[in-house]
């Protein structure tokens, strides 16, 4: 039996990378990562790829867990692990050059942040907030995020980002992102 990620049958493409492939690429490039950080980086890679290239970096569903957006297939394969160094059935070589460039860009932007910080950033994401509507803060949620909505909010972020000078070395990411949000 072939393993395939959680996607609807009408959208499954065996040639398309999965969130596991993206995550293993990050691990191969940067070493062991904590699970929260890995999940949030994978989400930001997908959002940026959608915004810049109008296509997905991977095909699996992103769901609205209480701790932020999660690539469900990646979560299923790393659940219970704090530090992740190897992902089952991951094939990072399947990533396009574009997806690798986006992954490197996201790492440069967010790689120095903790999983907790990235979790907080994803809690401001409109697609996640909309999918969590009506749920208590800690209540489990399995609503699939709308990729079109992810793309819209990522494009708005990039537009705001381009209008705000880059942070100086003494400015925290939170302060910088607050300036970006105020500009947008």
C-alpha cells in the first residue's frame, strides 16, 4: 500500500511535494528543529510560496489547531516528538528550486526565532483566525484553512513589509512585525 498525505482524492498528485518533504529539507539544511518551530516554518513557506508564485509548495491540508496552523500530514508524522531530526517517508529532493528558495528566505527571516514566538505570529494569521471562529482558545480544531485566504494575507504582509524599513540589529522581531502590521 502506498502512503499518501491527507488530501482530498480529487487533488492528490503523487508528483507533488508534501509538507514532510519541506520539513525534511529544513532539517537537512539547519539540523534538528523543535516541532512547533518546524510546523510554523512550514506554514510560512506555504504562505509565502502561494503569495509569490500563486501555487502551493506542498499539497497536504493545513488545519487550524489550537497552537496555530498545522500541516496535518507533518503533524501525524511528528506528533509526540519535541525535537525532530528525521521525518518518515520524506523526499526533500522533490522540492522545486522555487520552493527551496522560499524555504531559505523564510529561514533567513524567521529561523532565529523560537517555536513559541512563531506560534504567536501564526495566531495573528487571518486564515487561522477565521478557521478557529467559534472555538475556545484551547479547544481542538480540525478545520482546513482556505489556501486562497492564506495567499491573500501573505500578499498583504509582503506589501506591508516592502513599505517598512528593515529592522535594525537592536529591534526585536515582535517590534518589527508590529511596525509592519501598522503600515498594512
